[in-house]
């Protein structure tokens, strides 16, 4: 298992955990002490309000200027993440993720979410229907609320039937910013 931290200009520091060439955990870039508040509009630098992650602090840091040495899976994924947060279109839906711990329905939710194109959204009910259980909108919402594969399983592309909906400890402003980055401009 490899755990790395990475920096993204204008977003903050994120963390990635990979094992067997699959992403098993991803913490979105977030402002950390010593970094400016880049989330904006309600972002918090209070550590009690930031997302959680497994394990100890990252053992290594891959920066925007990482060397060409050690171009392993984690390095390649970090490069894709940095390009994504810079506004580039990258194939994050092709990055293998660990869904082994999920129920078959929740695996189908994740797989369906990975097919939602950049710049588009679905409601929780629509996600449940795409996963084969049209009456399980609440279960789809619970899946999104606890997902630890942010961006790779793009839960930010799921909205409430009556509005944008929440985005856990990251907040609605972070969700709004991700959707704007992807070109979704409706009701932001």
C-alpha cells in the first residue's frame, strides 16, 4: 500500500492511497495550515472540519514538479489529478478503483457514476435507477455521502431533485467549484 500527498495550486493538499494498482482512498485537495484558504465561500481550515483519511501522515510527497524517476501507478494518478484540477480533461474514469468492499448495488452505483460525463449531473433517484434499483435513491445518496473515492467515483455529479444538494465536510461551495471546473453551469 502506498500513501502519497500532493499539492494542487489553487486547491490545496490532497492525499491518495493506492494498492495493487488501484485507488483505495482519495482525499480531495483541501487548504491546510500554512496554505491560503483556496476553497472560498465557506471553506474551513479548522482541522475538525476537514475530511478524514486513513493511516498516518503521507510517507512521501509528489509535487507538481515531480521528477521522471519512479513513474509508478501512484505518480501517474497524481499527475492525472493535478491535470484535472488545472482544468484539463483527463480519463479519471479509467483509473482502477477498489470497490471490493461494496455490495453489488453500491458497486453498480459506482460504475454508473463513472459513466456520467464531465459537465453533466444526475439526481440521486436517477443514479439509483442507473444502478438497477429506481426506488433506492436514499441508498444511492448514502453511498455518495460515505464515498472515499472522490473524483474517481464522481459523487459531486449527483444532485438533489430540488437543487444542488450537499457535499459532506467539503461543503456545497466545493461541489459548486468542481462542477464549474467541469463546465456545468446550471444553477450554480
